[in-house]
C-alpha cells in the first residue's frame, strides 16, 4: 500500500512519485462527490428533499421509485402506467437467460445475492434492456419532426433506408409470440388509458406498420421491451433509466426462482451430456503435433 504524503489533501490523487495530481476531481465546493438524490444527517434521511419518515407508508413503492429516479412525486396516471410496466415482465419461466444463469450460479454458490447478480449480468442487447429501443424511438421521433413528411410516408422511407443499410429496428419480434405480443398489447392499452401514449410512441408504431408491410414480416410484433421503452420515455425516463426499471420489473421473478433453487439444494447443476454436442475431434496425435510445434521429443 502506498501512503499519501502528509501534504496531500483529502481529495487529492497520488501517482506514487511523491507528487500529488491536484484537485481536478473535486467540484467547485471542494467536495469529491455531489448528489441531489438523497441526504443523510445525524437524525434524518432525506430523499429528493423529503423526509423518508414522511414517505414510509404514505406512498406506494411504485411512486417511491418514480420519485427517486425522476425527482418528483408522480401523478395517479403516471403511477398506474409505471406500475403496469413493473408488472409487465415479472417472469418468463426457464426460457429467460437471466433466470437460468441465476439458478446455475446459485447451485454452485447458494446465495440470493449471487443469483440476483447473475440475472442482472445477463441483461443486455438481446434481452430485457430497453435502452436501444428507447434511443431509437427518440432519434426516430426527432427525424420525423425534421422531415416535413406525413407520418406514414416518413415511416416507409425510414424502414426502406434501414433495410438498405441492413440495420435492425430494436424492440420488434419475439421467438414465440407472432403478430401480437400479449404483454406489449396490455401495456400499450394501459398507457393509452392513462394518456401516456405520446407522439414518439405513435411514430414508433408507424415504423412498425411500415416494417410489417415488407415480405415475410407481417407476423412480427412490437415486443414487450419495445412497448416498455416507449412508455418509460413517455414517463420521462432516459433510455438508460428505462433499462434499470426493466431490471426492477424482473427481479421478483428472479427472487422466486433463486429461492426455489436454494430450497431444492441441488449442488452444481450442469448441462446434461445428452443435451449438448461435441463438435471437435478425439483422435489427435499429441506427440506428432508436439514435435511439429518445435518441442523436444517426450522423455520415456
């Protein structure tokens, strides 16, 4: 361990040479970090300016989530829409990679935290994360506003351009559901009912309609992740925050699966041999290949 020289201030970096690197990482007040999320005193915890004691038991968890991330207390309409999103992907059985990863991990290291971490690390471009869809919706809406075209004409032009560039439209398609993803349809219905299906979402739908006119694409729906992304943007969340909320929505299912795995007590789950194939060879000549690589002959 390197000891800081006595001349170094509490937020000064040390490069190991005897010289400090300065105070560049501190803000103007001299603090190393600053936050407007929460504040702790000797007697109280304040969340977005509200005493936590006042919040406990007075607002539902969904509203508390909105307050923490968005910085204000939501309306009833916003609570109902966000609550629907948080219930949208509670679980998908053992067909969800994160759930399987969690159960495999827990079979080796029986810990709830380990299982939940494994599930979170399985979220990304191909499953659950809403940020790619969210960025696409925002960018496409901005393009539409600047295009001067009618909505349907813009959507067709957008789809054709993406098709020529071999670009994928995020949030479309599902390995099981065809034409309509029932979860996505229900979420959209709630957003419409609460007045939170806005113009960016409508532009996204128009792009989807144009896409389904292409040969062989008529049965591809907007999936749950795509609709969640649209609703979360309508609620004011950033694309990155949307992925965080999507993670929250799936964690109850992960907890249930990890608890089941812990109760089963089956150690070290593996992929059964009859469900995996080996595509390599088994009769390689070790000694010949060893000599060819320049090694000395094996000693008797």
